C-alpha cells in the first residue's frame, strides 16, 4: 500500500464505573450526538477504560465536542481529549491493513490504542502525532525490522 488516507479527530478518554458509563452514553444519545468510534476495556470489577470519538463518519463539529464535554463534566467525570488519527480509504476486506499500519508507525512513535469505528474506519491513538503524520504522508511507508 503506497499511502493511507487519514484525518484528525478528537478522542475522549476516561475511566468510569458501569453506572456512570451508562449515564455518559445516555447523555450523549439524548443530545443526538453520534458516537463514531468506541472502545471500552474492563480494568477492574466495575471500572471501564473508555475511548470514544463523536460526530458523523467524516467529521466532528464544535457542537459535538461541546456536548460530550458538558455530559462528562455534569457527571463529574475526569477526561482527556486529544487529537488522534482516523484512517480510511482502504477496503475492509483487504488483509494486513493493521499489520502495515503498526509496522510503519512503530518506526517513529508508540501506538497507544487502535479501534474500529463506523464504516470500516480505524482510529489510532499515538504517542507522537506529528511523527505519525510524517510517516503516513510518505509515498512509500517504512517497515520496521
């Protein structure tokens, strides 16, 4: 693959118990904001590490981001918002996409998390966003040994 297509999106990450997670998801839904990418991992009996991206498939609005911030703040949830990569433009049935991405990005930055979103989009949270953008902007992706 010669080049991946990507855009920047905003990821919200936070840790909450089951009840609060339900309230967060309900608050976002009641505000009619779409969750486009989502990952939740149990990190204890009743705790969830959550990463989510909101908006429609191709973009987020300032209003989408304000809604999520307001919902989280109203519930007293400490969160971190940061820019991440949304990868797109490749057929979902092509094998080896994640392998290619991890090998290319692993040369220059650490991949913190990756997860899928709507319409076969892949979200990637990296330690160094600028380095990841430089790698993904090359005509031929590097492959780390």
